[in-house]
C-alpha cells in the first residue's frame, strides 16, 4: 500500500538532534535520531512540533532530506517572518531534543521500481525531497537516467552544492540562477520557462517521470510547461515547497 | 507531555479576539497558499459540466451556463489546511450542495468527489448537506482562479481543506465510504480540524 502513514497512526516522539550542518547563509540541515523510526521513502515529509514554556505549540511539516535507510534529516530555510524556521535554523543545537512524527505522504515519492527517466525540477528549497530521491537512486544502485534542473537566486543559495557536484553516472545536473550569476557563469539564467525546459527536459517521447518542487509560481510554470511539451499530467508530480515553505 | 523547546517563543497567534477560531496545531495566515499534486487542469467553460451520479450511474448534469443559473449564495468562512495554515473570513460564491442534490433527487450516506486531474476525495453525505458545503465558482468577489480550483471547487469549510476538492466535476453518491486520493496516502477519512484528524489513526 502506498501510504506509510496507514500503519496504524503516527505518534509523536522526541528525537535527539545529532548534527546541524549549515548549507547556505539561511539554510541548515538537521540530522535527527528518533527512538522509533519506521523508515521513510524518498520524497516523504515529517511533522515537527515546538513547545514553549507556556505550553504553546507550533507544528510544521518538512520534507525529509536523507535517503531511505538513513536516519531522518530535514533541511530548513530561514523565513524572516516565520516562527518555526528561525528557531530551527538559528536556535537549535546538536544535542537538543526535537519532537516529530512521520513519515507522512505517499504520492510525491520515488522508488527504483518506478523507473524513469527522471526529471527533477527544484525551485529554491524545493530541492530537499529531490535530493532524497537522487541520494536514494545512488545508494540503491539504480541506473535510471536522471536530470535535475535547480533554480536558485544566486550560486550561494544553492543547497547541497558539493553533493550535487559529485553526481555523474547517469545524473545530469544543471542550474538556472535567477537573481545574480558569478563571473563566467556558464549555466542558465533567469526564471524557469517553457523555452528553458524544452532544452533541458527529456523529450515527451522518453516517457519521463517528473517531480517538481518549489514555490507556487515555479511549480505552476514548470508543470504547465511540461504539459505543453507533451508530458501526460499523470507523469508530473508536484509539491509546493515540500513542506519546507512553512513559517 | 511535550518537552519544552529550549529558547522557542511562540509568536504567531490569531488576531486578538479571534484566537478561538484557530483549531489545534494551526497557524494564522493572511496569504492563500496553493497545494496540489499535479499540473493545474484548465477546462474551458464550454467544455465544463457538473454532474451528480449514484453508484456511477448518471442522474443529473449541468452545463456551465445552466450551473450559473442555479441559485447562488455568498459564503464567508474560515478555512483550515492540513499543512497547518488557517485563513479567516474567506469570501466565496457558489451553489449549495443541498440545491444540487435536491435537483438530482438522490440520496446516499457517502459521496466521492471526482475532479479534473484525477483527484478524488471522500465525504459523508452528512458533511456536505444541511448548509455545510457548496460548489464554489467565485472567490473574493471575482471568478475562482484555476490554481485555487477554478472554474469550480468544492467548499467544505468545516473539514481540512483537502476535502474542498479543486476542479470538481462530479459527485458520486455511494453506499460505502471509500478513500479518495489523499486518504489512500494516509490522510484521515474524515478530516475534522477541531479534532486534529490529519492522518489515518489521528
């Protein structure tokens, strides 16, 4: 059955933060050690709950950044007007406790048996669940060809930059930088549109499976462009911010 | 008992006097985030129909023009998304599901809503009758934008908003409750925000 969450309810548990890695100026990855983790699929998310001294709680959901088989980790972008993300990206330390439950979601997921070729389109922190998919593809020894197009504001905003640079066999990674480009930039520039996708995406005849994650405008544009290029809607899975966009 | 998150201060609360309208685990937003599983379908009005079926058998169908001729209501309600945002006092225009079922002249304990984009969601008939649900085609005084479910979406504001299915085209009345799209992926069959019924087992 598709939904992991169907296994008799999801209970809150208190995980230990094992490490916090700074990815960019506003983004951290939080590695977690929950006492009872049932395992997750690539693309799923988890719920986080914070409690203040008055007993007030705030809950948000975050895409799981690690591959299936690895302990859960989340990657969180600080949103200036947010409530939870500034805490997770600024206050939280290794050794702290963090309440969570999961994994959740069974649609925006990929298994090697789902095949490909894979087309992964990331806008900003929408890279998070797609990184789980790519990481899993590597670890599972899958030879499904994959193309990732990652749209970020600047080169310094690219999350998992070193890891993505290390992917070669069967994985093509390209970037478009929308706000500023470093000197000598040879990648794409500007926001994603149909012309850019026509050049980067697998042709419709390849029968690719597309996963799009990012802010609404990015997802709307990218999904509509793929449909215009001939992708069947059923082969285009979308997620808005992958849960990372919550405040 | 939840452990205190060291250094965490709760900030976002509902506006003063309206705290009681925020269900547990929700936060207040002025925005209108968009969530959906696939590309936004765009059915032109001349191809759009809305139908009521029973056990898959055709009962009643309306064209866009006929649907616009049905008695419509202005509705102002709070909405609550399972991803935890709540938005207060949203203004809609639509036709009550009571009106549609009365014209169709059928009845059953459960309903499956079918939408463009192959989305489905299941509802108890008791949750969409008695003035509790509409097929809405207007939002904020104008037409309902495609990304928010236009030309028409279900509006069932007392349940989490995934039950207010976007791009709805058909209600199928049924004897048994069966899971729709998100319900198959582990979300709750009923989805009452005040009981925090987010996932199966909640």
